C-alpha cells in the first residue's frame, strides 16, 4: 500500500492551514486615492467599491480590508485626540454612558456593576 508521511498529512490533510497571505504593499498613488475616497466616505460598498478596486488594480477584498483598517486607525486617532483622561478611554465606559442615556441616569451616580439583582 501507499504510505503517507506525517509531514504530508500536516501540509495537505483535512485540517491543513491555508498558506499565509502575502501582505499587500500599496503604491503611494493607490494610498492617495484610497485616502481621498476615505475623506469623502468612511464606508465604500457595492459598485463604488468595485469601481475603486478596478481603477487601482486591486481586488474588492483588498479595498474592503483597507477601509476596515483605516476606520480602526481613524477611531484610534480620535480617542488619542480626546486625551488619556477622557471617559471614552476607560475600558467599557461607553457602554455605561449609553446605558445612562437610555435609562436617563445622571452621570453623578455610581453604578454597582457587581450586584446580582
């Protein structure tokens, strides 16, 4: 019979991982166009994404992921601008602030997050 090596099973077996995708290196002109598109709209979908991808010689997935990463960078920059003492910086505080708004609680009251009632 044909014997299959352990190495062959790891590389080609049912649980084999896909090879790691090579990171896209965007050209300066591609980045400029992507940044300009992001300034106009932080979300690009459908026909607009298809056209942008094709005009930049990129796949739609590359454009989609670039926009996802750019939105994350934008949000991080906004938080840094607000400063380290901002309420938004404290982990999870935005959930409490949204709860206060929804339940019309004043921010002066402390919330007991440990009680089980």
